[in-house]
């Protein structure tokens, strides 16, 4: 209770002091205490306070290269640094690099590094750490084939001096900056050891980075505490700490927010629609809604029946009725997706529109694929009498992963299709997804403004199973287009390539693209400089390092 009332008490004390001082006849020269200017304090950046926010996904590793889920990425973003990053306007800005120079034919880029930067254990950051990090990506022992494929045009990394490093490419690289945005630099002195592999190094549980925050506490599946790095090269963050607490259900987390246990809370569409107008919420919290560069989709197992058949995939698209689902479940707050490229991108094909709900068309396609209701039970069977059954893999714990399958199941039933929902906890889900143990799998990706991620989406997955191409889809025309995309510098050609790829995917439907989500967030009003970004509220630079709470509003421990 002391925490919750401290802000109010402090404000009362400061206001009363201000009034009494202003009525005093004592001059400053006589030793009087100067009056407190509350308005000035409320505008002035101050050190102190914290952010407490929920942790949605389990954290398995905090290795800067081998991490995979969004929560791991967000924490790593705060405790480490890449050479460059995006700001909230999606402009590339320097981070560990001071500046850089690309040669005329885009086969070389030289980075001049910041001097005096130190890892959280006090060891200086140098060009050796940069070279070591990128060498790790291409070391087969580290099993990072998925990243190595994205960077397959990188020829070598050359140290020029302690603070200068050059990257050389096999051929001109049109997406040269994509090799450096948010690839976080490992400490060479920690990971260059024969005692541990990259993936089992103890530093993956207590990482050493150069970032604006340091990890000081990690209780698995319960709590992660980051503390301000007082030696950060841009100056220490204003906030003392960022605390992640294990989340519960959305309704439980919302109650915790109202009680003051959370400061920032991502919310679902139901709470956004019906609860954010409550007086206590409007008084204490700012409401944010913005589109993030992400999409949800269902990847079909195109290598076996029934989803091997394009007609079946098209039929499900006509049964999906995503516009209606968006209105019913999300109150129109999301956008129905039609491709892996976001509508905020100039590469998005605006000619594509969501499939309309068309039961008649779906039945025609299914009949054309050889599925008929031969016994009159209301369900379709193949020529051997086997029911048309689709097993949709999804994961527990997240609303969209549970609601979409139920809605789709009801629509499929109208056309005589049995859709079985296979809902698994994250560990089992990941294993089934990697082994193609599904007919369809519901998943989501965060993406970047550059279309270079399409290379990973349509490349053959690595043996560890981590790839955007989780269903191993291959199309020879797309393969040729991707190769061309990776070599052309002509903006118009790039646009046309991306448009054509989207056309093919729309026609072939190896994926049922579902939604481009809105980020819906409640944040306490005491924070200043808290700004959203298409990459997320915490994932732009310098971002959270510049967020502060004016001294009169700070919540104290």
C-alpha cells in the first residue's frame, strides 16, 4: 500500500510546500528554501521509477543469436546492441556503429565503431566482438543455418583496426543494411571457449551485453528483472529497471493493472472495446492502438492429402469468412491479411482483397477435388469413403490461437469438412510444427520493412526446423523471383517482383493469411516519451532508454 499512495503523498507535500514558500517574505539570500515549481518538475526528465509488464511467452534462452520467440527478442533488444537499428519512423540509425560507408557497387561496407563502449562485465567492446559474432553464424557447429542462409552473400568479415571493421560480399548486395539491423553482438571473451558450445554456454542464462539495461534476475516462468546500465554509452536510461512478471489470463492481468501491479499491459480487443472507458482506466492510463509489422496465418502441409490439393486450400479460403470474424471477435480492430507483406509497406499488393465467404464455391471446389457426401451424413468423403478431415495445429495460452480454429471449424462443418483442433502447449507445438505433424498450423511472424525476409520464408528450412518456411513450400517461379529480388537495385523491379510473389501465393494458397494485428496497449500516464512503433513499443532505438517519469509522479519502492 505504501507504493500505491506514495505518488499522491509526494504531490500533496510538494504542492503545499510551493504555496507556503511563495507567501514567504524571506529572500533567497536570507537562506530560505526556494519554492518548488511543480510545473517545471513535471516537464523535466528525471532518473528513477520502473516499468512492470507481463511476460507472455516462456523464456528458454537469452543467447543473442539462438533466441527465437518475441519475448526473448524484446529482452535481448534491451540488454544488448546491434551495429545499427530502426528508430520509430523505421529509419536506420547508428547503435554500436558511429557511422559507416558503402562502396559504389555495394560489395563492401566499413563500420566505424563507437569507442569506450563496455560490456556489462566491464570488458571493452571492439571489432573482435563484431567479427566473432558473424563468424559464429557461419560455423556449422552452432547450427544457425537459418540465419546463414539469409546472409549467404556475405563473403568475409575483416578487422581493419580495433574500432573499424569491414564486411565484404560475394556480389553486389541490394539489401546490405539488413545484415546488421538487430543482429546483436556477442562478447567474444565470453563465448570464444572450447568449454561450452554456443547453445549451452552459461551466459545464455545470465547474458553479458552492451545494452541500456542489464539482466540482474531471472526466475524461470516467473520473473525477469532488468536494471539500468549506468555505464551505457548514450548515458544511463532514466528508468531504474524494467520488470517482467509471468502473465495469467487477460482478465486476471487487467485486474492486476488496475491494482497497480502492472504499469504497461498489452490488451485484447474485448478489453479495448469494453473496459478502457472505465473511469479508473481513463484517469490513470493512456490507450494506444497501432498496427505492428506482423501477420498471423495458417501454413498448410502441402506435401500430403488433403492439403496437397490446391482446390481444397482454395475451398478453405472461401470458407474462412475472415471479414466477419474480424467484426465479431476483434470489433474490426485488426486488418484481414492477404499476403506476407504488410499494408504499411510500399511492397504490398493493393490489388489483392480478402476472399469472400462463398459456401457454394467452396463445395464446388471440394467436389472437384473428389470429395462427395456419399453416405448422406453431412460430411464429405473421398472415393474410398474416407472422411475429409483437416487437423489444425495450434498452441495454448493465446486468444487468437484458440478463437480462430473454433470459428473456422464451424464454417468448415457447413461444407461437410471435419476440422479437428490440435491444441498443444508450446514445447509440443514447436516439435509438431518442426516435424510437419499437422495438416495446417496456425502461427504468426514479426516482420521488417524490407522484403528481404521473403528469402527465408521461401527457402528450404534448416535441419533444426527454425524457418519461416515451416511447411516446406516450394514454387519454382517464386524461387526465381527471390533470386532476382536479391540482385536487383531497381526500385520498380523490386516492387513488381514483390507484387508477383503475392499474386502467386494468393492463387496457390499454400498459406491462409489471417490478420495483420493491431497492438492494443494500456500504459500508465506518468510515463513521458513512451512512443509506439510499427516494430513494437519497446523495439525501436533509442526508445525505452529515453522514457522517463517526472520526479513528482514517480512510484518509489
